[in-house]
C-alpha cells in the first residue's frame, strides 16, 4: 500500500496543478475508503490506520501549493466537476468553437482534429490561399450546422482585418471586414542633440516616421548637416486601433537650422510643398550648359574606351565644346567634390536631395568649393581638356541612388507647384498646420 501511494505521489510531478489536486484528493478518498472498511470489520487493525495517516502526510508534502487540507480546499471542490460537463457547457452555450493558432498549426491540422471534413478544408483553401499561411496568435472560430458540417469559419487575421467564410452549397463564400481606427494628431518636437535621428526618436517618432520627415525635407535640408541645438517640430497623424498605432502620416514638419526656418507641408496629393505651395523638388535642366552642344560620345555601359582600348562603361555623356565654356549646375544642391583627380582631370560633383548626384569632368577651371550650396543654373566651372581626354569636351554624369543613368533619358525631378483650387486648398491647410509647428 505504501509503495503504491508513493509511486502515485511521484507521478504527480508530471501533472498540472489542478490534476495533482484532484488526483491527490481521489487517492486520499480511495485510501480512506479502503481503511474504513477494514476498520469496520476488523476494529483491532489499528496499525493499518497509522500507515494511512502517514501516507496522507506524504501526499500533502508533495503538494506544496495545497495550503489547506485537501478535502476542504475550494480548488478540490471545483475539480470535482467532470471535465466533459464543462466542455458541453461552453460549446453548447454559443455553439462556437474557438482556436488560437500556435506553432506548427495549419488550417487542415486544426480543423481536421475537430472532425471537419477534408473536402471542406480544401474548399476553404481554394477560396482564400491566404488561409495556407496562418500565423501564430491569430484566432479561428467556427460553427457547425445541424448535420455537423462546417457552417461558418471566422479568421481574425489582425486587429484590422477579419475574414469570414460562409457555407454556400458545397463551397464557401469569403467576406472581409476591415476595422477603421481613429486618426489622432500628435505634435512631436525637440532640440537636436548628438544627431537628428536620436533626438527625433527621443521625441517619440518611430524610425519609419523619421525617414518620412527626412524625405519630405530632402530638397531643403541635408539632415547629416543638422547641428546640435537646431529645433524641430513634426505634426504626425496616427491611426490608432485598440490603443495601438496602425499607421502614421506626416502632415507637416518645421526645422529651424542656423536661425532659418524650413517647412514641408503635405497637400491632398500626398506631396510636400513649401508654405507658398511651390514644389520643393526644383526641376533639373537636361543639359549642364546654356546652349546645347554636339554629343561626341553617348552613355554606354559597355563602351570600348578610345584611350585605353579596353571595354569599360562610359558612365556619362560627352559634349564637344570649346575650352572655357561655362558649366552649370543642373539643379539646386551642394558641391560634394571640386578637385583635380587623375583620369577625370578637374572635376565637380554635386548632390541634389537624397538620391541624385551630378558629376562634371575634364574641366579647365573650378568655380566652386566642396560644401558650397548651388542653385540651378549657377556656374560651377569652365570646361576644359584635363585628365584622360582626347580633346576639349565636358563629360557629364547623372547618378540616381548610387547608380549611373543616361543623362539624356533619365527621369529627372521636374518643377512642380500647386495652382488654382488645389493651391487655395493647400494654403488653407498651411494656415491650420503652421501654428501647430511651434517650438514652445
Ligand atoms: Zn566621357
């Protein structure tokens, strides 16, 4: 008897707490019944009772959670309700089965274990292929019809979207419901410390929101040049659903750098303009000279170099022109290089916004310095024949996102601005947004 009780007690370690309590109670009860009978028929068998008392203590010592005597514990009382009766209650009340997707689950593995017909499961997967990609934590619920067939399946994909599949004959009909959040405006402001990005994070902007700000301001401001002490204010509209942020939209941004204010405010078309409704991306000139010169060599990713005799990409366009012809910046930007360098001779590189760079080579004389801001049409150099060059010409390159493109055909920024009613609407928006972008 003692042996049996001990092995039962040891097996408790592998059981959950309610099961342990229940099994403990049952064991004690069984033993009590076993003891009670011999006691009735053999009143002299007191040693048996002693043994049982001991085992009862042993069991209790293996159940440290059971602070109260087992037979009086309210938990033990709850556990006396048979489990299948509980199941019937929840299933019977609503008639809805619920399931939370966990590791390794698939639609068929889940529904199959509840006895749903494989044919119905394939029908569901045919109606919506997305059902093949259930994600952990998503909730499925379903109801059966009187014949025990699947009547309706509901899939809570996210806080936003719920899809429902209703039986229609042998197939299922899909419907989707999107939850709309509430758009809330937030003004986030701060003063630049070690970097704009870290200060913007401190002010409560997410990485994606910060990228949006940098992009909106790219034609006015190189954020790598933002200095300690510069101030910013950002008006962000965020869609909130069940207390969580679903998405956000930049409404307007103001940056004060070096005592000067820069603004970018969103219009109805989703683009950003300055406070007067002018486009922030100033258009590029197609040619870097006042008049158009003859093209002596085209852009060619696989050109035979006339000087070296090797096949090498010609990353720009050559314009034949007399030495000393003024070379113009094709767009607003900042000079990032102006120096003499081997094969390129004297050359200038200008960065425009975030993604564009233009380069001008074989120059005779530089008219700008690195770091200098230039406007579209500014003279940056005089053309020449320096470096690896076979005659007076200008070699001109356009780079988009670190990639050389054909300057004659590339899609270049165009000057855009709002006109008419679009502009009036925008100016009304500016009047509403600007006061919110204060630094106080
Ligand atoms: Zn060239």
